[in-house]
């Protein structure tokens, strides 16, 4: 699959697969095409070439229809800030008890406006709303952006536990070492192409070289990868 904006491709010749029950990490420096890839897989952006296959058939439906079929997309703190936590869950048709099973921390914040939650609480709410509907596939773009390490661990652990129950998950992450702890397979994007694939164990064996060659988004640009 190739995709981009206007006539300019951003990602080229991608061949990515996510199976039920596994967590797949999509890594790469800033500008590598990770978010573009998720947008195409979600149905927000049409591919320029190739196709997306969803549940065994070519996918042409928009995001809201794929969502009804079991796809969940989580970006950075995607909450309704003018609604309280409980109403955010209701909008997502997620039972409160189910959300609190995933993140008990939200129990004391149900009547608090989502805009007043901390960044970590907002992301827990976003993920609870996604996982609470028991999706078949989760696409997550930078769950951990700007969050404390303990919160990042909570979010990633929730994804891993959902995958152990059958969820397929594709995670775009800059916390490379943390996502390798929960992933089954890894794709590394660079300049719009998959330049490396493997298991977390395989990547860890050469992680320093991989970080310097493929994941350093250009220190000269002021965009180092968070580890």
C-alpha cells in the first residue's frame, strides 16, 4: 500500500499485517509516515496504490463504518472536554463498570469534566472508551505522548491484556523500550518505507545501532526519540 496527500506519497509499498491476539509496534522517526499509515488503515485517508484488507476482505468503508465492525482508533487524549468522565463513557456506549475494570483510577473522577482530568487520566479515558467495546482491532497513535512513565506502563499493560484476550493492536510509539516489552512483532519505518521487521528480542540485540540508524528523528531537528 502507498499513500499520501495530494499527489505526494508519504508511505510507499507498505506490507503490514496485524493478527488477532498480537501487539504490533510501528516505530520510526518523526515524519516517517506512521500517522499516515494509521489514517489509511482506519479509513480516514484513501490509499494511492494497493489496498487495505479488513476482516479478510478489501476495505473501502470510512472509519465510522469500520468502527461498527470492531475497529477502534485512539489518538492523543481524544475526549469530549465539556462532558464529564461518565458521559464520555456513555457517548462511547461503554459501561462504567467495564471502564473501571480497565482503569480503577477513573472511579473518583466520573463526575469530573474530562477537560479537568490530567493528561494521563484523559488518555486512560480514551483507551477505556476504545477497549470497553471489545474491539477486534486497536489502532493507537502515540498513547504515551508526554505522559509519566508509570502512566505509560498502565496504558501499555491494558493493551497487552486486551491482546491476550484476542484483540489485535497496532501501536505507534516513541517509547521504544517500553513498547518492546509488550509487543509481539515490530515494523520500523524510515522515509515512508518499512526498513526493518522482527521480534522485540531481535531488535533488542541491536537496539543501539537501530536507534542511531533508524529511530533518531534527527537530533539536528530537535526531535530525538523518547526512550
